[in-house]
C-alpha cells in the first residue's frame, strides 16, 4: 500500500469495525434475525462491550500496520475514527 492519506485512514478506520460487527453477528448470532440482534444489543449493555472490543481491535491492528509502514497520515485517520468508535461505545453503554 503506497497510500498515505488521512481521509483514506478514516475510511479504513470506519469500514473495518463495520466488517467486524457483521462478522461478530454471523459468528455468534446467526441463528437470530438481524433485528433481534439489534434489539438484544439495545437491551443488553454488556453485549455492547463484547462487540466493541473486536471492532476496535481491528483498528488497532490496522493502526499498527500503517505505523510500522511509515504511513503516519493514514494511521492518524485510523486512530481518530477509533477514538470516535470508542467514545460512541462508551456513550451507548452508559447512557443508551
């Protein structure tokens, strides 16, 4: 990957947790409909933590990959989206 761009990092930082979210759904909850899964997510706050950890872990792996590849702008984009995801998970867990 030769691209070193903040917006590209934000895009990757956004899309990989979404992929992880759907992967978690198919791995753990594929017996249930997606609407049942979302309902369970809104009713069970511990489930938010269980889902946000693998989602954020994906971004940590991406961040490390781009930092080691000297793609600092891309890594900054990934990091900024990771902070937003973490903050959103915290807000949904405490307030929602």
